[in-house]
C-alpha cells in the first residue's frame, strides 16, 4: 500500500462496516492523528461499501445475509482500490475547524451507512421473494407434467383399449320382416366392426327364435360385449296369417334381383306346398315386364286364386347399365363426324338437342369441329341425364415440317431427314412417286433439290421443298464415337474420322446465345495468352453446364507474325486481330491504324444465328472501319480471327493451297448445327495434317455452307466439359498458350 495513504477506521451505532481511504499530505499527518484521537475509533470494525455486501452474498451461496450476522471480510489484494467515501481532509489549523470537520465526517458516514443498509435490505427482500416463489413454479410445473403424462396415457388407453374393443353392430337385410305362416324364415345376420375396421362378427350373440307356424311378432336380438357396455340391435319378424290356409305359396330365389343391361334373365319361379301335395299350377297366373335391353326397374308377378282365396308374390328385377349409348367414328379424320345417341331406359320421354325436344329414342348429330357437345336425356319419371360428348379427332389442318439432309459422295446417294409435326401424327412421306413410312430415308443418286409430300393420319398433306449440300462422309468401319454429350439445349459428339483427325458435331438450341469466345484475362486486358484448359475450367467455368471449346485466333510473338510484333509491340502474346469483341464489348479496335502487312479475317456469329466474317487489313482505314461496323450491325457479340475462309455462302474459296499442316476449322451446316474438324496435334509430322483445300472439301462434304480455318499447328486444342462431372478434359491439347477459344455451352 502507498505510504502516503492511511486507513481511517470508523464506526456508527449500528456497526455498519466500510473502509475509507483518503490521501493525506505528509506535513499534515500529525494534525490529523491529533484530530482522530479525539474521535471514536474502533479497530475491530471496518466499514465496507456495497460491493463488499454483494461479495458476501456470493460467498454465502446467495443466501440472504442477516444484519446481525458478522460478515466475512473478502480477500482484497494489496493493489485493489477500494471505493472511497467522497471525503476530503485538508490541513487543520484551529480547533473550530477541527470540530467542523468532525461534524461533517460524522454526518457523511451516517448518511452513507444508512444508504448501504437500505440497499442490503432491499436486495435481501427481493432475493427472499424469489426463493419463496420457486416452490410454486416447481409445483405448477410438476402438476402440468403429470397432466400431460396422464393425458398421453389416457389417449393410449382410449386408442388401444376403448376404440379397439368397441364394436358397432349393423343389421344385414331389413329391420322388419313380414312373412306368412308356413314360410321359411332365413336369417340375414349382422356385421360387427370396430373403429379400426376389424371384423368381429363371430363374437356376436344371437338371441330369439321365429316360429313361422304360429302367427305373431318375434324379436331377434344381436349383441356383442364392448368396452363400455353391451351393444345390441333388434330385428322384428312378423308372422302373418296365411290367406291360403295350409297352402304355402313362396318365391324361389331372391325377392330382389339385379342384372346387367343386355344380359339374359332366367326367372327362378315359385313353389307351392300343401298337406295334400296337390298341383296348383292351374290356379297361378304369371306376369313379367322385364326388358333386359332397357335400363329400369321391372316386376315379375305370381298370382294364385283358389275359390275366394288369393295371394300375389312380387319379384323386383333391376336392369342396370348405361342409361344411354354414344357412338361416333373415333378415327382421326379430316371430315365431319356424326354423333349417334340412343336411349337405354325403359321410361324414355325425349332428348334435348340445341334447346329443341327430340322425341325419337335415338338421334344423329353432325359436327364439323373439335369440341364438347351437350345433349340431355329426359325420362317420363322426370330424371334428366346430361350427356357431354368430346370430339378431338377432327383434323383438317395440314402437317408442317422442314427437311434437311445431305448428299454422300462416298455412297452416291442422298439422305433425306424430314422433321414433320402434326397433332395426330404423320402417316407417310412421298418423294418422286415413292412412298416412305419413316422420316429418314435414302434415295439413290445425288439430289441437291427435291420436293417431299408429307401426309398426316387424317389424310391432310403438305409439300416441303428440300435443298441439299454434301453431307458427312460415312465413318470408316474402325471409326467410333470418342466423346458424347446430350441435353435439351446442347448435343455434341466427336468421332474418330481417321488416323489423323476428329470430326465434332455440335447441335445447339439457340446458337446466338450459346456461342461465345473466351479470353485469358478479365476485361479489358489482352496482353497475355494462356492455356486453353485454364480458360475452359477456370475463367469460363459454367457450373452445372456442359461445354465444348477449341482454340480460335492466332497470337503474336517476336518470331511469329513478325510484322505485327515489330509494328505494334503491345500486341505481343495476344490475338493478332485488330478488332476484338467479347460478350458484346469492344476490347480492341485498331482499325484506325495503318494495317499494311497485317491482314486477318475477323469471324463472328450474327444475330441471325449464322457465321459471318469481314477481312480487316491494309492501309485503307475507312474501309476497315466500315467493315468493323458491318460486323457490329450484324449483331456479332464475339469475334475470333485467322485465315483463310474455306467456304463462304456454300462455295469453297479459291487459291486455298495444298500445303499440309496441323489444321483446325469450324463450319456451319444450318442454323443449329456446327462442326469442328481437328487434326491430331503432331507437330513433328505436319504432312499428316490437312491442306486448306482438303480441309475445305471435308467441311463441304459435311454439309457446311460456311467454314473458317482457325489457328492450328501446335495450338490445336479440343476440350470438353461434362456438367455431370463439372470437370474439363481434353482430346487434343498442348502446353502452348493461346490467345482465345471459341465455345458452345448449354443454356
């Protein structure tokens, strides 16, 4: 403790404890000591502040501390500062001042200790209150838990004891039965099931008998013991006096019979018994109006008359089935349809057709279009049936479609591929008088134009005008598909077309939105080439989408494309194209520069879905800028560049040359179909590659109307990404960096 500090220990009449630490100047120590000697000082008590009281509570496990109990002094480290009473001791020079100071000190101490006592009392009261409340909450919680457990137990008891063991009894047959004396009483019985639909009929007790020889009223009681009580039902049986005396006249078989419409009805008749065994058939008259060809309720009557005695037996026969029949031609036709409706009821009154009453029991109604037609059948008893007939098989619309295909120079034939649609289907295809039943068929000879007539199943026809170019060469016997992917928006497959090249067929649902160009770096940097695998798998990683890509533009180095590197060093290690557009952003446009000695074809895909290009080069800047604008006006969103153009507007370009090298080219067959032809990447044997002329002819034979050579040689690359694995893989690859790639991706 600081030597300049002194503990002043004081006490009031209630012996409340506190500690007062006050700095005392060294030169006033003697004066203060003299003053303190005149004041009551008790060394055995120390006054502590409220913090101490809280500490004491904690040490006593939060039990309330009695004011009469001595408090355990907390351990206070030497360095701990104890909250002081705001009291200042200044230099004392006279007795009057000492007395004044004494009064002030005494007053402040009493006030401070009083506040402490009040706080202790308040905290103790609150704590005791909380402690007293605790048992009530525990009690209520316990009661609630007991109620929940009891409710659950009662539910289980009710479900598995009460419900299962409580049975409902249902009478089978009539609740009251009347028969004449001498007739046989047949017991129909009951059915007893519980709430779980468990049958316990075998436990039913039956009490009571019927004496059919004695006129009277009899009760048959059926009962079963359930959980709560015995459940029972009662059937009353009235035995009536026989009007025929000792002659018993009764039905054979059931009193009520139900049969199907148009079925055969055989009546079981009656029986007559008497003590004299006389034949009474001559006294019996039978009447029946049963018509099994009409739905309705019928009766069979047996009337016996002997002298002045008679009795009639009635059997009810119910013929059930459709109350009407609807017939019409359900085959697909391109003509009107007649709807035939006939009544099957025995009490027919009339039909209502288009608001008019038709009294005939059958009607004919002709319709020209598909739709739902409404009729109404009314019986003499007032029962009305609404009849809705839906006609969907009238087809007066010709089929639509398109055709494509190719001429095969290898097989000297033409492959027709018809894409026809009709609501009810296509029945046949006719070309030059020959009928084919499949959409794909082959005709001998090379046919570049022809008309195909397609017929739907209703007999409607449409004529398609077909124009063909050369199609794909049939793969050799040892060729096979090495890569394949199929989805609703992207379909590609690569076949090993020979020892030195692959043909990749690509179909896209919407070429304009699914075709793109990938560059190595973010916009607008173009100063570094990179590996095609890096672009495909990282920068242009289309998650959950399939993708196929190939190297596109040539690039610039000091030793390659020397004219560009020398004239414009900033092009080094980037695309050799003076115009670069990616994702509709123009990243480079140098068409205002002198491009003498720097000529390149800039390729792209227009908004019409077809490949297009412009040659940009030479010193005529206005011409280069105009050609650039042509590409932009065509809606080209992505460009790539190289040379030469192999096929344009269906024509192989001139002066393509015969020098062989490792080549890669892209071609377009139609708006949705593209091909990429790639030599295997073997830079040590360039003669194994294509010449431009051979490459152009290959693209032509594949059916391409537009085809462009891309950067080949050691840059030839072909990569794939399957969305099922989300990984990129390569079929042809190299360690050489490339300027950009073209790709097709799923929508």
